């Protein structure tokens, strides 16, 4: 029997402890909470898409490419926050499947632009209701007004951080809450 009052972590193989076990206070850090929510949404989406035969990285690549057709490979790697060589392997698999095509950039023979092929359209259409169901799982019990406010706050946070990433870092000694 333990007498040191330290929490024990019951983890199944491959499972992560809940952040409330790691940081037992009632005000988890927002970064940890956002990360947990994003991880669980990805996990739930993967559960729903398992039968589609694509990895999460492949799904994500298709979605980003649908938003930015004609993008350079290097730019897509930056958007996905993965190494260019990792993206090359993902693109190779998608190209073999007939979902994307690479076209040489007319202004730079060394660069490739990426486009979805018609075979990607049904995949995107199938993905839409799966994404909506995953969002419904996450937002169950949240009012429409709170959903709108959440989107406003997260959009503002994204804007703030994108702007901050463009400037120099400033060391602060005290955390700012609120």
C-alpha cells in the first residue's frame, strides 16, 4: 500500500493518462487542455475513418490540398508541420492510389505543384459527415452560443499566436492569465 500520496497512473499499452492525473489542480494549463482535446478529436476521427483505407496523415494531406490546390510540396509540408521527406512518402502513396498528381512548376523546374484528382472528390465527400459526427461528439452539451464564442476565442488565439510567431520572442518572468 502506498503512503506517499502521489498519484499512480494506470495506463494501458498505448494509452495516455488523463491530464487531470498528471496535473491534478482544477485549472489545467490551456495548452495541455487544447492538446488533449485535439488528440482525442483525432483519435475519434481515426476510429470513424478506419474503413476508408487512408491514414490520418493522408486524410490531412488531402484536406489541406483541397484548400490550397496548386501549392508547392515544400509549402504543403510547412502547412502540415512535417518534414518534406515525410510528405514525399505520403504523396507517393496518394499518387499511387490515383488521388493526387504532381505537376512541374512552369516557373521552376525543380519545384512541384500538387493537385487533387477526381478520385479525391468522393473521399472528401465521405469525410465530411465523419468530421461532422466527430465535432458533434466533442461539442455534445455545448450550446450554440457557447460554440460561437468558443470559435471566436480560438480564432483570436490563433491570430494572436500567428502574429507573435512573426516577431521576436520576449522573455517574461510571470505568466499572464485571463
